[in-house]
C-alpha cells in the first residue's frame, strides 16, 4: 500500500512538472512514433483474434490455459502475451506458427519465456531456420520444439486443436490451425481479404495447390469462422468459408489471365503490367510486397516452369 501511494505521489509530481515545464523538450510527447494500436476481439467459446502489426494472431484463453497462433513482431507480441496472461492466469500453453514469415514469427522470442512450447509444421520450421540463419537474425528468433508433418492435435482444457498441412500454398510450408469445438479456423496467410496476396516462390509456394487448399478447407469446415492473415484496410480479418472461395476465384482468374497472355506470346513483363485483374477490381495493393504484378509474375513462373 505504502509503495503504491509513493508511486502515486511520484507520478503526480511528474505530471505537475510536465504541465509546468510543458515547453521543455523532454516533457513533450509525440517525438517518437506512437506504438501500434492492439486489440483483442472475441469470436466464441474462449477463442478470438488479436490485431496489432503484422499477421492476425488467433488465440484461445480459458481457465485451462492460453494458446496463440502466430506472433507478429516483438512490440505487439508483448501486448499479446500480457493480454493472454491476464485472460488465462494458468499461463500460455503454446505458440503455434502458421508459416515462417517475419510478421508471423518475429515475436516468437517475446513469447518464448512465457510459453511451454512452440509448434510448427516441419517445412515451416526448416524455412524459418534457413532464412533467418541466412539473414543473420538467428539470435533474435525462437524456433519450434514440436514439429509435425501432415497433421497434429492437442487438447487444451475443453478445446481440441488441430494443425493440418495441405501442401504448398502461400509458402512451401503453411499450416491451417483449427479450434474444433469453437469451430474457428486460422488460415494464416493462406487468406488475404481483398489484398493482392504474396506468393513466396523461392520457398516453394504454388498458386495451383493454393487453389486446391482453399477449396478443400472451405468444404471441410463449411460453417466455421475463419481468421485471415491480412485484410485490406477497412475489411474484416475474419469471415465465412465463401471468402476462401472468393480468393480461389481470384487465383483462377489470375492463372487464366496469364495463360491467355502466354498463348498470345506476350512477354512476362508485358503481362505483369496489367493494372487490374478482370472481375477483381476490389483487390488492393500494399507496399511493394503485395501487388497484382507480384501475383502475375508468380503465375507466369508457375505456368512456364
Ligand atoms: Zn506470409
């Protein structure tokens, strides 16, 4: 109590000092950029999603413990860890990564001391290790201690979790994570909502198999709520199975568009100059990584491989 009061007094004096010397540089806020806004949103049955910076995090937080699916970057991972610990006093049982990209694994080291285990599909684990060792950032990573091939399952309290590998899609190793009883499916970056998706060719991505994955997962979990890795600003990062089929149709259109160009002997650069994919004008670009040209180039490579 005494400690609290002292802290209160100190804070009050500082606040007063801040007012009195408002022109003193150190008393002025807003010199450093504001930290990203983070939000926890419930879906149902102790399962929800967290947004901050990077790929959407899925979570389970019950009396039996918490689970996080993906880790974003260190700053927002910290907010996620703290929020999950508050919601689940028993602590965080595990962190699962949907794939190796930095905006999904960058916060792993922040989760590390707070979680019992990190789970990854084995191709994701291999890509995570190889790419970060090559980039010289291995010391800032936390790697998996549980790996799986085709599928994985674990009970956490009264929830049953599954991980499935359907072959190459967005990368060479993407897992679909299912909260069975809540009927919530985390797609990782196998789902971009109205954003031109990134196709990570060098890691072994495949548009054709990505189409198959979207179809299979939509059919297997017809009435589930899906968590999407990313969405265009203003678009939700969760939605029903029909959104998966919409992305499937986008990819089908992209492959057809490029195939038509190849048939007409158009060079790759010419085909990739298109500013809009016919029928899918609602898809937006973001930075240099998520563009229609990126998708069309990847489609060209895959069709001429
Ligand atoms: Zn990704």
